[in-house]
C-alpha cells in the first residue's frame, strides 16, 4: 500500500483499514468484561497478600463499573474490617444482596423433603451441608476438634456460602489457638450475615485474644446494637447482653489504658 493511500485513503481503503483494526483489537486487546474480571482477581490477590488498602482501591474501581456486585462488596467490606473501618465494612456488607444459605434453604423446603423416603438418596447439597455441620458441632462439643474441622470442611465443600458453619469452624480454630485462621473465617461469616450479632461477638473474641482491643471493642459494640433487632428470637438474650456489656466495659478500660 502506497504512503499516499495511507495518508489520504480512498473510501475502499478506509473500509479495509477499519476491518483490519477491528480484527486486531478483537484478537489482541482484552474485552471490557475481561478487563473488569481481571481487576476483581487482582483485588482478591491483594487481599490474600494482606494489602488491604490496595484491595479497597481495586474493588472500588471494579464497583465503579459493576455497581452493587455482591462479591466485590463483600471483598471490600472484609478489607475494611481488616483495617478497623467497621462502619464502611458494615455498609458494604449490607449493600450486597443476602444469599440464602442451608438454613434458609431448609426453611423454604421443609415440606418438600421426606425423611422416611429411603429410596431418595440424592439429597440436595444444602441438606447434606446441614447434616455435616451438625455432626461437626457434636464432635466439637465432645472435644474432638480435628474431626469437627473435617466435618465443617465437608459441609463447606457442599455449600460454601454457609455462615453458620463458617462461624462454627472459626470457633473451633479459636479453641485451637489458630487465631489468624479463625479471624478470617469470622470475617467471611460476617460478610454473609452482617446483621447477625453472633458473628460480630465471635469476631470480637478472636480480636481480643490477639490484643487488638480497639477492633474488639468496635466489634462487640456492633453486636450489642444488633441484639436489639435479632435475626431470630432467642431465649435468655437479656442474660447474654448483660455478659456482653461486661466484656465491652472491660475492653473500654483496656483501650483507655493504651492511650
């Protein structure tokens, strides 16, 4: 092609060049969707490497183009939690759509499962996950923590978005003094059930054990607020609140002592 044809192309030449450019862009340049997905993957990698400020920056960029994306909101919320920014974390968690876990699935399908039907061996994943979790809880109550962890893992393999099981696993890890792992499990549970005071209380305990008193205080204060509007009605909640208030006062004193 002559230089004059490139600088002052004819109509036919322009069409050819446009076609070549389109093919090139399609073949060698990532699509907008792929670029966005890559941005979210980068944010996940930053979180895994404890680069929480960069996680927030990457997820915020992703959310600019995908407003309301639940996975990104929960990831950014967990990063905020790691930095002690509980209000922004709670805002992100509650802005994402609540996903039904096995307990919600059980309540919705309680009339559709025949427990006496021995021939129906193809039980849904949510039901299998519930069974595994309750077996894990029994093992934990008997002090068989390693077995309990394995059953928790079995439950989560069948239904990963299972906040009650994540909390149980976190509590077992806490008893084993595996605090870093327990902390992350609680963050995951909170991201799925931000209005459940139990998860915030458990998170407070594991933070306190790590001498993160300021964050532990913020977490138990969030739990206390949420006890006023519990997800489920619970017996003896007043007594639980009374104990939580004593823990809160203790944490306030610890925080004051460090300033």
